C-alpha cells in the first residue's frame, strides 16, 4: 500500500563533532508532528544522515497509517538535499 503525504522538516539543533554531526528537529506530516534525532556523516563516502524516532513517535505514525521506516527514508533524503528549515540556533553557537 502506497501512502501519499506532505512532509515539512524543521531542524532545531545542530552540533558538529569530529566525525559526525548531531541534529534534532521535528517533522510535520499532514497535521502530525513527530520529533526526531539524527546523525549526519559526510567526510569519506558521501553525505548520509541517519534519522531516528522514539517508540512513541513511531506509534503515532503507525496509528495514522504511515510506515515509520519509509518516513525516516523520506526525511533522510530531504535532509541530504537541503529540503528543510533551520530554526534560530544562536544559543548553540555561543
């Protein structure tokens, strides 16, 4: 079964480490908002982002007829291509 949805991704926190970056944010999908955390890599084999949801977020998605794994893949692709909003993270840069 194919489920069509609109997704808006907002990254609220981003911290760079020596090997990877760590991001936090939320995804709005047709009126449902779920938080995510992610790990961004990109030094040696190209850009990649691992998106993870809490068990509660996954449960909310399943209740809405969404596949959490597919949402994670779609979010990963959107993040890699820059299809997201970044909220003011000025406190993190101080």
